[in-house]
């Protein structure tokens, strides 16, 4: 029977980061991936923030097949028939090292898998892990396509549903409140058209978020990222909100309507949709994490719940890569003792606690509650755009004074509610 | 085209590889379960629909393996697994 030092389930960012790090240290690592190639099953909205993980993989970034560095940030409050957009462009975003890049996962993950293989990791694709092998309460391997494969440690990096962590008893099926679903189209456009349309120089890219009417006031928003020769355009929406109706809408219709908005239609005109993809996203934060380790097993990436939405930034991939890295470090530490029980592997949590990963999740532990406020997606986009509409309006008769115009919309009651919202948002 | 495509046309753009059997099934007797009806709203591929008899019908063709129905409906209603290795959707961009 074959025995490896480590079996990694899933060739996504967490799994490949773990495999890369372990193989570099000379361990025998097997990565099992159910897709035809690494990245075949993986979806992102599309942007990765590199600064927190640059030093964890110092040799990796120079040749990484990323798309465009994000030099322009926009957020749009969307109401029915009107919107208000804030655009931030800063020299800080245009200076190296660039902080974030748009990314296509099928391309990037395949490349990252190659880097891990180059370090000595073994990648087996088209292989679905069906179960973990337990002996005396310890995970000692996995069953995949009728094969029994054994290892000192299994690292579950099998994504947001993590059936592997479930089978190992580290988590239960998730609750709708803690998850969103993202779905997007890849729309091909000439790079010159993209650069013209978004006002980009060379490799610069733009990121745009849209909140409000695009999700019918439900938790979530629309997004647009510019890639080299395509746009990633999609919607993220809370699963619980979708289920509750009010108003009732089928998910795909949200994206169709989003594309028809004039603010978006003009940006994608003439483009060719070449792929439609979707994925569940963990949104529950700290409180919804799975157990991070057990006897003979570690959990990293989306599988552990490492993804964070704080409104202005939505992040997951750097947490995935960092947690894969720290899982690898935990294995190396446990290896010094020759034992891989929960006791030895618990160092994983300590490493994460000391890193930006858990520090971020601690800092923003109230974000899911602060953002679970329908007013953010209904009242504010409507209010802001209505005020703008009246400020810009010049009708047939005399124009109203500016201050009373604003005051008319912001009543004492409104101010009171805003204070309540502010109290919540203050926790961010 | 960047215009709105029908869902079928949109899913037709993706690469799917045939599996020997469907990886998601509605559990027997659960066709009218209220939990299952949520799938009609949440599935990004529109694979669930309500028929005249008030039952939820489901087709696996075009499944993006996103996991939303598993989260929304739960495993008491759905028998849910990923496709066998090498089958199902294969994203070229992701």
C-alpha cells in the first residue's frame, strides 16, 4: 500500500500552497484533484491581494500569470433607474509592489500546480476523494476511486463545502445564513477596448462593486473586474436572503438584469460571453469556521471558512494560500515529534493566530452582523441617488434651495436610524 | 454577444464531461418538501423547476457544482455529491 507523508485534497490555492511548501522541504506530498486539471472546478470573483502573502512565497510572484493590477477602485450605489458612483484612483495603487490583481483561476491554479510539481509534489487529477480512512480515531488516509491512499496527515482543501472535513467529523453541513452564492460571466473584449473603456494604461486594471438594486436589496452586490482580454462580471448574493424571497427572484435573473443596467451595458458592449460559472462563498466569518484540525487532519482555505467580506473589500484567496502555508508549517512542526494527533497539529491554530489570517478575522468578527442590514442595500442607495437627482435637477420653475432639498430626505427619524446603522458599522 | 443570453445558451458555453450517474438526486418522497422549493430560487443554473403538480423537478445537465442547493435545501432533502473524478464542469477561465 502506498503511503505518503501528506495527502492534500484539492488543488486549489490552499492545497497547492500547502503542497508547494511541503514539497520544498522534501516531504512526499500527494495532491488529489477531482477536475481534469488544477483550477478546473475553481471560481473566483476575481481579485487577489498579494501583500499579505508575498513573503510566504518569495519566489512565486515574478512569473505568476495574473491578469491586471488594480489601479482604479469604484463602488456604485444602485437604485432603480439611477446610481451614484465613487471612484478612487491613487498613486499608491499604481506603485509597485501592486497590492491586488485580477485573476482567472483555471489559468493561475494550473500554473501554481506546476510550481508545486516542480518542487516535487505529486498531482493526480480526475480523482475524487470519497472518504477518509479512520483508525483508532485518527485520520490515516483517504479513499479515492476505489484506492486506499495513506499518509501521516491529510490536509482538507476541498473547498467551501468540504465534504472531507464533514466525513472526518470536523464540521456539519453549512447553514444558508453563513454563505453567499457568486455567479459570473467571462466576457471577452480586446485589450485595447478594455483599456479605452476603463481609462487604463498598459497593465492597469479596474475593480467595480455595485450595491443595492442589483441584488433587489438583498445582501450582496455586483462586481466587475478587468482581466487582460476579458471582463469578470457577476453577482454575489446571500443564500438566506435569496431563499426568503421579499422580493422573490431567481438568482440567474439578477445577473441578466445587471447586464441590462445602462451603467454596465455600455461597459460590456460588443463583448462575447465565453463562460458562465458559479460557486458558494463562505461569508460567516469567525463564528462559522469549521474545526481547523483533528487527529491526522488539517483544514485550510474555503474548507475552513476563510473568506471575508467587509463591504469595501471581499477577500478569500490570500487567506487560502496563507492557511495552506501554515498548515504545511504545522505538519513540519508535528514531524519533529513523529506524531500527528490533534495535540501535535494544534500548532496550526497558533500559527494562524499569530498571522494576518486570524488577526483579520478577529478584527472583523462583527462584519457579518454589521453587513446583515437590509438598509445598506435598500435605503441608502435610494436615498443617496434621490438626493443627487434633486440636486442636479433644473425644472421649468424656480429651483429649490440645496439645504432644504437634502433636509427633506433626511428627517429626524432617518437620522435616528442612521445613528443605529452607524453604531453597527463602527464595529468594522 | 454580451447581451442577455438564455440560461441554456449560457450553460452551452461551458465544458461539461459526462458522468455515469447524476451526482445530485432529490431524495425519494421529498419532491414536494418546502425546503426543496428554495432550490428553484437559488440555483444559478436554473436546474430546479416547479411543475403543475407542485413537485420540484431537477435536471443535472448544466450543473456548475457550486453547492448552493446543498446549502439551501440540506442533505435531508438532497443526496449530494460531487461528480466522479474527471466528470462534470471543467472551467477554462474560472
